[in-house]
C-alpha cells in the first residue's frame, strides 16, 4: 500500500469513529424517541385526541442500554484497529531504522489464529445453548414430526462434529506450523489415498442421510394411500392476504370449485349453479357498461375538464392532481386500452363458463349438489389423532402453507392442486399447558407474497372429534341456510327458495 492510500484509509477510519461516537452521545436526544414522547398521551402539549395513539412497541430502558453497549463495542473495536495499525507502522519504521525486527508479524498472526479458533468455538457453543430451543426441536404436535425432528438432530450432530474437527485442524496447523527461519516447508501436492478417503466417507454419510430422508418423506406422502380408516379432507384456500378453510357439509363430500366461478359472493368459486348464473349475468352487464364507457369517452373528457375547473376554483389540489391524471389517461388512450382489456377478460370468462354449461358431460360432473352445503370457515378445527388431508388451492399467486408446530409445509400453487396428510397428536389445550395460556396454533404463509404477507395466517384448533363436530354444526353452509338452534335471529330459507330468488335476480339483470 502506498502512503497516500494509507493516509486516506486512516482519515476515513478517524471520521467513522467520530461519527459513531457522536451517535453514541446523541443517543439521549434520539429523534425517534422525541417523536414518540410527543405523541404519548401523557404529554400536556397535546389534547386528549392523542390518547388513542399507541406506538407498536415502546423502547424499554433495557433496549436503550443494549443499543448503547452495542455502539460502545463498535467504537472500541474500531479504536483498537486504529491503534494496532499504528503500532505495526511504528514497529516497521523502527525496524527499518535500527535494522532489527521489533514485532514478529508471523508470531502475531499465529496467536491471532489460535485466539480466533477458541473464541469462534465458544461462540458456536453459546449459540447452541442460547438458541438451542429452536435447534433441538422436541415439541412436535404431529405424528410424523418426531421422525422429522430426529433427522434434524442427527444432521446437526454430524455437521457439528465435522465442523469442529475441520476448524480445529485449520487453525491449529496455522498456529503450530507458522513460518520459522529454522524450517523449510515440505512440498506435498497430492495423495491419492487421502483423496479417496475424504471423498468416500462423506459420500457414504450423505447417502445414508438422504436415504433416511427419502424414507421419511415416503412415509409422510403415502400415509393417505395406505390408510384404510376415515380420512378427513379440508380444503385450504389461499389468497392475498389470507386463508379460508372449507369442510364438506352433511353429504360428506367437498364439492367442485373453479377459479372461473369466483365472484364477490362466491369467494372460493364453488360450482353452485344459481350463483354461477348470476355471475354470468353480472359479467354481461359489466361488459355492456365498459362498452358504454368507451363509447362516451368524449363526454367523460368534457365532464372531467369541468370538474378540474371547479377543483381549481376551490384550490382542491389533491383532487386537481387526480383529475389531471384521468384527463391525460383519456387523451393518450390509456383509459380506452384499459377498458378494452377489461372487456376482453370478461368475455373470456363468460366463454369459459358457457363452454362448461354447454357440454352435458362436463356440466353434470361439475355442477353436482355437493358444493351447496360445504362450510367455509375462518378457522381450522381438527380432531386429535385423526388423519387429515389438506387439499390446497390458491386464488392468485404462489403461497406456502406452513404449520411449524406440526412440521408441515406445502406450496400452494394456482392451477396446481397440492396436498399434505398428517395426524395431529397434541390438542391446543395440551399445548397451552406447555407454552402458556396465550399459545395458539397457526397456519402461516411462508412465501413472501406481497405487502401483507407477514399477517397472512389462520388459527388452527386441535380438540376432540366431538368438539370438532359441535363447532362444525354451528357453522353456516355456503349456499343453503340451515336452521340454527341457539341463534334464533337468522332467517331460514330453504334451498329451492334461494334458487328462485337468484333466478329472478338473474332475469332482472338480463
Ligand atoms: Cu402468501
């Protein structure tokens, strides 16, 4: 390194240290802290309206202390680096002047290697103990979870042994065989026996691990094929950003569903003819509306321009901005393109639905009566010790259903049905005893799918079969209203009445 570069490096280092120190000192007048304080309800400068404001999580004194300690460590390390760099520099210059080496660089490196190894291994051990709860899992709430966890532990133990041995050899050899004037290095480039040895042993170990994994995966995936008893099927429907569960109604059959049938009132797209008919009619009306909008774009432009003038008179700048955008969208043809694309999409959907309705065989197999009494819920209730298959479906993009406590994860892909079969072995009540009263099982999304991905979850309740049955009996079927015993306010309408109502609406729309 030439002197100029060194000088620049040193100056940068000093600047960074000063900045860190300044930040450390200014911790007491933290800008964010002031903002939070001002918004807090106790502040006399602000009215009672501020009482509603609750910051997500207030920084505790302990947090502040921890962040100060972290900053102090960073400053300390930087200062030490700076001092050591200078010490070595001075040593080098004295050596040049006196002709004697004052600091033996090899010796320093050699001991640093040893210190790095010891500190590193202690840090690894500390991590295992401190975060061991996460690593050495032993609290699975599903049958296959135990096989899964044991695989994890075996892999972890093996890799830890290999890690410790290789790191020890690496650093110990660097320490023991550091450069010395009395020794000459041995030129040793290749050893066939050694190559074979360290290729074959990892190959065998990895093969065994993979075979065990394959075996376990097979036992999970084929559990439903080998099972002779009653299988519970629950459809898990994913959308941005949430989940819905669908249970079979009294007929015990999950009805058909198709993305083409999805509408505001039929969020899961169940194959229920009256609902699909009213969707068809609605689509036709909306196609007509879009067409009319295209035909009257000139008039729309005039109205927009008038609105703009009004907004200008009122100095309503936000409105002006949005109207201005609309005007330019009409002028440059964007509005027309958008409407035409929207018509195209709806025409395609109408064609697809009508194709199903025209083909007698497809119609009969699609529109069975099974979907009518299906139950759509906002929670998943499962019976302990019963085998359940989740049939996954996605409305929009790829999601991933993740039930960490049951060691279950499966991608949920639009247009590609996926499944997962498992047997819960611990009720929510039992898990609460182990983890505290607040504990709940959840199914999360484990694929970053958009802005509210973090909040995409649905509660899972494990209880006895009779409790599940009782809960299901209280849920309303999707399309037939059933009489509720304990809830007298709900009006009861039988399915034929419902269908009549929907047909009249359909006709009215036509
Ligand atoms: Cu998602």
